[in-house]
C-alpha cells in the first residue's frame, strides 16, 4: 500500500507541476478542459491493453470488472467534484499566493477523508499516528513559498479550503468506487469530468483560453499523469488503510517542489528541505 500511495503522490505532484505551468499562461478552465479528456484517453488505452492481455491469457480479468452501478455512481460524483476542485486549485494559483493555497488545500483534502476513515472504525497504531502527523507537517512545509503580501491572504485561504474540500470528497468517491473495480470507475470518472468541463467551456465561451501548442502539450501530459495517479491511489486504498493511503498520497507537493528545483532551477528553501526530511521520517514510522 505504501509503495502505491507514494507512486500516487509522485504522479499527482508531477501532474500539478505540468498543469500549473500551463495555467500560468492560459485560462484555468481551458487547461482543465484539456487535462480531463487526455486522462480519459490514457485510461481507455490501459483498459484496451488489459483486455488484449486477458484475451491472450496473460492478463488479470479482475481489472476489467465493471463494479456495478454503485461504483459507477461514485465515479460520476468523483468526476464532478474532481474537475471542479482542479479549476478552483488552478484559479487560486493564478490569483492568490501559492504559499497559502497549496498547504491549505493539502491539509483540508487530507483531514476530510482521514476523519471519515476514523469514523468508519480505522484505528491506526501510535507509530502510524506519529508518522501521519509528520507527513501532515511535511505537506505544509514543502508547499511553503514566499508570499506576495497580505492583501490576498483571505482570497488564498478561500481558494485553498474550497479546492481541498473538493479533493477530499474526490478521494472518498474514488475509494468507494474502487471497492468493486479499478479501471472502469476511473474511466467513468474521467468521462464525467470531460463532459462537465467541455460543457463549462461551451457555456462560458472560453474557447482555447490562451492555449498554444506547447501549453496544450503541457495540459495533456498533466491529465495523462494525473489519470495514472488516480489508478495508483485506488489500488492503494484497496491494499491497506484508507486514511493512511490518503495521508501518503497527499505528500504530492514534495514532487512539485523537486520538479521546480530541477526543471525551473528554483531555489529550494530551508522549510522545504525540512519538509522533505519529515516526509521521509513519517513514511519510515508508517511502514515500521
């Protein structure tokens, strides 16, 4: 479970990095309208590949299970709240301090499903609780960036809470949809998100929203990576404690920070370095 959740965190962070680059220069609505169908195409390709492998006797037939209409309803709900949260998230990056939006969204998206998991009877050990606390602290530290003044603090707080709440509900929807199946619910979730975003673009007449060929590629890559992250996350929730899988998956800002350091040559500040060390320590405690 830990490996799958870590993979989801790395992939989510990479997708946010790519989508964030596109959203800096184009409409967040237009960017999300590209990421959703791009992710759906990737999932359809994976589904087709699994079908071919199963037909030839080399695949796992359980991956092709539909999961029933109950799973489909959860996937549809996840598609609606997921893309809505992503639009708010990118909008927050464009109009408010990232140092406020990112950590607040990360914490809220973690607290909501973890609280549901505890209410549902999950009772982690003391070492797991300590490790999760370190991971939550790491989320805040690795997301911290120099602010742009206090004038937009409340705006950033609002965007962070709204996006985080949507992401938290999205985690819950994917977890419930993934009880009976994995690939089909993920495809349905992406299809729903695509329909919602294309409808929003048509209603608002956003059009390309400033997306040129390079930004289209960035947004498409973000959607493909994000879809892969969703599958990893769903497998993680099936393999172990739901709340723990959410906490580890929510370490995704660390991957974003590292990519910014390597690709954009951004200087990694001391709080971010400490956050990465705390994340490593937390994962050690969780897996001990």
